[in-house]
């Protein structure tokens, strides 16, 4: 009897195991995936409400916290690189945080210089101005709170069986359409309803534990980490196309699905090896003698029974959070500030976007020359295209840029850097190529829909 309870191939599901699957999983779903109306009557999720509460509560202190995190990370990284102190190299977590390569060390140093200039409003104005370092400071104060809350709550979404259950149920749809596991649908929902970076972190954690291959992880992170619905509304309002928001969002969904069907099947994504980072015997295939639902339930309960104690969930959340704080944040500050300087204070993007003028003219998009830079600056940050296109008179063009910027999704100020510093097999050049592919695939689809609407 005891053996049958432990055997994932058995039909025996105990009440205790079922409750351990259902209660934490439902809690995770409610926190991450259930849309609600917040105090301002805006669309949100509980994770967002909790995060925004802490941001408001700690807003006066967060810039200092960000500055200290980046300074501490950089100083200890420099010490580790040159002196290799034993108390760092002998510690698994400290070594993972501060033992880095020369390139990433230089990037952290740049991030430290940028944050100090920004915090004290001194040095080079191009670094600390509101459109460069100031923008990054504001972004990071929000980002660190999102990750603080999400890191400690994410185990309830990934450790108690809901991904195994969903993966088995949805495999027949997700696998043939996107060549991906069914459980990747949870990654999409977590970012679609909540936050794109939460979706990436979710994918990263699943890859680190052997649930996704390298190809699957990169495909999911670059195609299923969709822009959240609340952010889509923000962009629509900025570009004054919110009165056609249902059509805009339908355009984003259609285009995103087509991109997700094509990109995993073409290089560079298709050439990434289908190998696991660590060995994991999990499978979504249903045995012949089982019904899909029963097998899905057994997989979910079996995972919940192996989830570990509450203390283990806290430890896992803490490790995810410190990794993001001390590794991601300094590098996002550096890369984001450099990228914004290039976008705001140099003609670089105007020059390299010239070929896009001809593409836009071919697609019959009005004001092609004025809006061309907005088609490529999304690689820096998803907000920049909307800022550049805000003054465009033609509503069709504003609609086009709103949809395109929200479909491109790969941007250096957050999401792309999070992928680069993870163990997923994707560097900046692969991500740039995938960004270009998404842009090329998306533009004609969005243009056709825009012409139908306008």
C-alpha cells in the first residue's frame, strides 16, 4: 500500500497528497494568474497589488537600496576577481553572486559608476539625466520589489504540481503548435497577466531544474514571456489608441501566436541543442493505460509530495531573490544606461533604422521616416518606441508602433539581460537575431490588420 502511494504510475492518490497539491497550487494561481480590480479600479493581479503596496511604502528608501545593492555587488565582485577570498569561493551562494568573468565585472563597475552619478546627481549629465540614469533608477526600484515579492511566492506556482498538471493536460495543443512542453502555458499566463520578467524567471527556474531543454527554455523565454495586459494598456493610452484597445490586443495575440509558431522552428532557436541542464525524469507523455486527466492529477500530486517544507520554500525564494538583486540589477543598470544614452543622445538609431523607412513605405505606413527609429529601439527598452511615436499624427502609425513594440518583447533594460545572465544558452547576438525575426514576422501582419481597421 505504501509503495503504491509513492509510485507515480499508481492510481492511488491520498487525501493528504491531493490537498497538498490543491491548496498551495490554488494559492499560487490566485496570486499570479487571477485578474482583479485594484483600489484605483485598474486591472491587476494580487502579486501586483502587494508589490505596489511595498513600492509606495518604501519609495523614499528604494533608490538608496538600489545604490547600495549595486555598490556591494561590484565591490565584492572586484575583491573576488583579484583576491579570491576563501569565505566567498567556499560558499556556494556567495561564489555564484560575486565570482564573475572580466567582461561582466567591467559591466558591473560601469553600473556602479552610473548609479552613484544618478543617486547623487553628479558627474556626466548624459549618465544621470532623467531620460538615462534617472529612467533606469526608476525602473530598478520597481523591478527589485517585483522580484522580492515574486521570488518568495513563486514556489507555490512551480513546486506543488500545477505545472505538471497543466503540462500533461495541454501537451496535445502546445507541443504540435509551438514544439514546446504543455507546462510552458503557465509561463505565458504568469507574464501575460502579471509581469514579463516574472515569466522569464519562472522559465529560468524550470530550466535550472531540468524541466526544459536549452532550446525549449530559450524559445519559451523569447516567445511566451508576453507583455502584461496592464502594460499594454499603458502603451495604448500613451499613444492615444486606447479607444481601440480590444482590436490592438487582438492584434498582439494573433501576431504573438504566429511568432511563437515560427521562431522555435528556425535558427538560431532551432539550432540550440535539445539537452537538459540537469537530469530530470519528468515526462508529459500519458501511459496507454491511463486517462489524460488521471495521469495529470497523479503527476501534480506526486510533485506536491516532493515539494519539501515551508523552510525549503523560503530558502529557495531567498536564493532566487539575492541572485537577481546582486547579479541582474548592476548589469541592467549598466546595459540600460548605455543603451539609453545611445538612443537619446546619438543619431545611431536614426542611421541604422534607414532601411526600415523603405519597409514602412512598402507597407504603406504613414510618416515612415519619422517613425522608423521606433521600429528598432524596442531592443533597448519596450517603452522607447512609444515615446518616439507619441508625437506622430497618423493614428494608424501609432497603432502600428503600439502593437509592434508590445510584440517584440526582447529588450536589454530588463528581460534580455535576465536571459543573458541566466544559464539559458542565449547570448546577446542570438537575442538580437530573434528580436529581428520577431520584427520581420510581425510588421506585415500588424500592417494588414492596421489597414483593415483604418
